């Protein structure tokens, strides 16, 4: 298979879909890989490294989209990239379609098969291609929050860990998944007073044991969210409903009553954001202020540490890239239920139920969308 890796074009996005090490794995299996020139240069992967791994360097993204059988990216394609996709082509990347009706429409019109990293599953109902970036984003959320609490950045001028004689800052983490756990770990490590909210009692028990009492693990309700948010100096929004739009957990009214100079970091912004006042921002212009509360809503947070993020992501995606390249999309998703869960768009049909519900579109089960010959093989 001919695999194409275009350069990412979102603001301050330096990650790339495949590292030279990943390219080598694919070329050694007989696949061809084409990479846009300077695609990984910003994080130390120059063209020479890709050539040494067996890739061919291509000057323009248009040639990659026009010739590749499979496009491997990091971020969702922008509108002009969507329009370059074609029927029979395979796109493998983060999509986050539930918050992006225009992209969903363009991908459906393209006729391409689109597999989303964020809805690929594993044997324990985890999200293995979302987890590495969630780990990065969770840790970064506390770094970003601590930085913007500084007075020079518009914050109240609080140090997360305090000092002897001065109480530490109060950090509220909403969501006990990968992002929330990593955020709580970082905040505790910096000496903050941390409260974590989640709606799963088994998960709260597990986290209480893991943190050995250093984090207050509290059941999430409207009352507890309001109570702890009003006390907090930093709030981390870390909720996720796989494939679906994020619920709005901090209302505009609640934000207006929070401490002046406090900071909210919305890690769920890729899925539409979990605060009512959230609007996507960029690394170049990461914050804005609503009612005296600083909002950090960067939509590609892991891009801030692009080298670490790229290596962590490609470690997780490579086995799936290999499966798709070796077998083709139909056979790969037919034989792997976890890849089948990642199929969001197939030949113009929306095959992710959460996306269809969020965008009020017709839903077709991914198995039912596949050709009858593939369905018959799945049933046998």
C-alpha cells in the first residue's frame, strides 16, 4: 500500500503522523511511504531521516492526497484537505466529528473511509489511541494552569504549592479518566490541594486508593461541581464521552461567580468543550477572559510538546497502521472489532453512533455499511 503523510497545518502544530522509526517498520513489510518535505523538521525529524528509513520525500501535500492509498495524519483535515480526499481512499487520524459538522459533511461527500483515532477501542473498553495524548494533555493542563495563575499572565498571582505559612492553591479536576488522573497527579506533585470529581463510584474508590488520601475523591453532581468550583483557583475540565460532544458542566452563571483571576483549562475542547464559556483557542493566543476568569482552551494541547507527543502517539497507532496497510480497510475492520469501532465515515455513511446523534445525522452500523461479501465473511 502507498501511505502518505502530509505536513500538519493547524496553528503551531508540529506533530506528524509517522516517525522515521514507524516508516521503517512499514517499508520493511513492503509498503511504500511518501512524506511531505519538512513534515517533521520542527521536532527534529528531518527529510534525511525519513529517506534513510525508506520513505520518499514529496514537495507538495496535493501530490500526497492525489496518489496515496492511505493518509496518516495527527489532526483532523482542514476543509481544503477534506476536498482533496477521494472515493476509495483511507484516512486515519483524529477526527472529533461530534463538534465539527462541516468536516463530517465534507468527509461524507469525499467517499473516503475515515477511521478516527479517538474511537478505536481495545479489549478492556479503553481508547488506546486517545490515551497517550490524554496523558500528555492531563499533565500539560496543570502546567498551563499554574503558568496562567501568575500575576503577569493575568492570574491572581497564586503558587500552586504555596510555601510554608501560606496555604497551597485549590485545584478542581472534573473527570477521573486518563486526563483527570494525570492532571491530579501533577497537581499533587506540585503541592496543590486537589479535589477530583467523577460519577463512577468504583473509579472513585480506585483513585482514592491510588492517591492514598492525597486527593479528595468526590462524587460529581451539580451541587458538588458548584461548591468546589467556587472555591477553586484552578479548574481542569477532563470529561469525555467517546465520540460524542462533551457535556457543559460549568455554566456561564457559575463562571461569573468564581474567583477573580482563577483559571479554567478545558481539555475537552476538541469535543466542543465542557464549560459553557469555552471557545477553542490556539498556542499562539491561548487564553481569553470571561467575568475575570482566565480560560485556556487550546484545541491541540499536546502539540505544545510535539516531539514527546508524536513518539507517544505513533507508538500506539503503528500496529493499527500496519493492520490497515496489510489488509486494506474492509478486511482490517472486519477482522478487528476495535478498528471497526474507529470507522466513523464509510462511503458517505456516518458509521459512529455518537457522531450521528450529536450532529442529527442518519446512522449506519459500521458492519452493515461494509460490502456484502465482507459482511458474509464476518458472519462466518
